């Protein structure tokens, strides 16, 4: 097994062990941050030997990337749940912002660190694919946007949200921050519609 390879579990018991390791890693990251995050500490918290941990994660870097992927997937799933359950009655842009922020409740520190790692270690095409669902929502609710307009809007909003999370700002969950992002979205969409109308005017 090379430095960058991770053993993928094929049996149920092995998959359960991997899940225990990753959950222990997330709990440790939430409690102690990166300073207290070591493979030995993760193994101890998971209740396994360090040899068992290394069987699936040959080094700390591989473990951190796997944890980042897991937390990113969980954040995305929580976003979708919040959109389904709490998005009714909200404008789509506001629902998206609120769901993104709300998905950090309960494990904000671990997911903030994991997000930073995920963006550093994930290929560009995988990053881009995460915006597909957001773009589809905008197209369904705002009318189909040109690809460039959709790209600019989704990345602008996500960039502000990502920076707020990674920088640990104290207004992440404030309604005023949500309002600013919604205003950004609506102002840009109004500009796009105005430009499109001018192009088709006789």
C-alpha cells in the first residue's frame, strides 16, 4: 500500500470499523481541533489498536482526507434535508443560504476544519459537481440561467459562505448575514434579467 492509498472495506464488519474510526476522528476534531488530532488519539477514542487504524488509513493525511469527504457528504445530506423540511414558504435563495448555514449546527468546528481540508485535497471536477444541485434549484425557480451567470452567482454566494465558515465569523448564523446574501443573489438576478430584456427589445 502506497502512502496515498486507502484500503476500501469490502465486508460489513470492516465498513463498520471504518465508520467507527471516522466518527471518532470527527468527535476528536470537534473537541480538540487540529492540535490534538493524531492517529494515536483517534485510535484510542475509537477503542481500537493503532495497527487496526493503519490497516484502513496508512497515515494521518489519508485519514484527514477521508474524514473531510465524510463530513462534506454529511453536510450536503443535511442541507438537502433542511431544504425539504424547512424550505417550504421560503424563497429558494433564502432557503439555500439557511440550509447551508444550518447544516453546520452541532459539529461546526469539525466541519469547518474538514471543509478547509476538502477544498485543498479534492480535484476541481469533484468541487464543480457539488454546485450542480444548487444550479438546478436556481434554474427551476428563477428561470434557466446562462451557464456563465449560474457559475458567477453560485460561486459568489458559496465563496462568501465558505469564507464565513472557514474564518469562524461570529455572524454566521445572524439573520443580517442571511439578508446580505439574499440581497446579493437578487441584485445579480435582477441585473441578469435586465440585460436579457434589453437584448430582446425591438
